[in-house]
C-alpha cells in the first residue's frame, strides 16, 4: 500500500480533449498508479461558458461541487447546482455539465477503475 498526500495544484492539469468538451481542465488526483484498486478521483475546473460533452458510459460516477455554479443535464432532467451539491450519474445515462455561472466551476468526480 502506498500513502499519498499532495496538494491538488501539484498534480499535472490537462485539457479535456473529448469531442464536445470546451473550457474544461482535469487533474487525476488518485488513480491505480497511486495504488487505488477500485476508484479514481478527479477534479475538474470549467471556465464560464465551458461544458463537458453530452455522453454516456457503462459506469456510474459521483460528483461533488466545490465552487461555482453549473447546470447538470442527465437524461431528461436539468438541475442548477452549486457548492455543496452531491450528484449521482447512473450507468448508461446521457449527461453533461455546463458552467452557466460567472466564475470557474470546480468539482470532484469519482469513477470506478477499469480493470
């Protein structure tokens, strides 16, 4: 087992390059490279007007909004959220996040590791 304690700003940041994403960066905070066996933790930073692609995948994920405002679209539902919101996206659900606020949106996202 490997112990890790690092400030998120020390982890490399990368653009979300998926088709349909705009103004969004990600840092992979905890991954299998750190010894994680079940989940990966990421932090996203989305500029005002930025968004993730409208997509789905076979796995669930959990999101926690740290700062900023966003609209989450999941299937036929649309919800305005902000700091303190916990969001569950079920497997295979079409979804996306859009920063409709005036400040950078920051949120944690946890996904299962693919073995």
